[in-house]
């Protein structure tokens, strides 16, 4: 669970929106971006200009009802939407639009950190067992 939490993110960049999920990074150019939505049972997702939905692993199980109860989630979504609108307005009218790119994204640093922690615990357990 820790690894999943550490590796998921929603990033607003100057040229694109990046949704980092567990093993897949979705790079959505602003020219293809149609909006950011939250629905019950789906969570947060981005919609492309052709209707394709790209789900965010960072907010998978939350819906509008959960957003009502947590002010920080509403603020985060509001900030992301505002940043998206601002970035999108700077990238209007590019023809042909850049393509949407899902790509493999292996979180090496968190994986190595988790491996180091488990290895340390195994050595500690071995030392305690031997003594």
C-alpha cells in the first residue's frame, strides 16, 4: 500500500497533464485534454477530446460524496482544475495535436527503498533469532 501511495500522482506541467499510476504514466497534451472529472465508483479521471477516459490512480475510490466531507480533496481538485485551465489556454489551436502517450513507468527508487527496508528487517530478525 505504501508503494502504491508513493508512486501515484497528478502533475500539471507546462505542456501536458501527467497521471502517474502504479506502473503506467499517462502523458496528456493540453491540446487533447477535455477536462478533469470525479464520479462515484470511478474516482478522478481525465477525458480526452475523443472521449477517451484516463483514470488516476491517486484518486481511484473517491467520488463527489467523499469530496464534500474532505476540504483538502476539494481544494486539491480545484487547484488542479485551475492549473489545467490556465495551461490549456496557452496551448490552444495547435494542429495536428500531439498524441496521447501511455507509457511504462517503473518506480525504481521507491522499489529499492522498500527492498532495503525489508532486507534490513530480515537481517535484524536473523540476528535476534541467532542470539
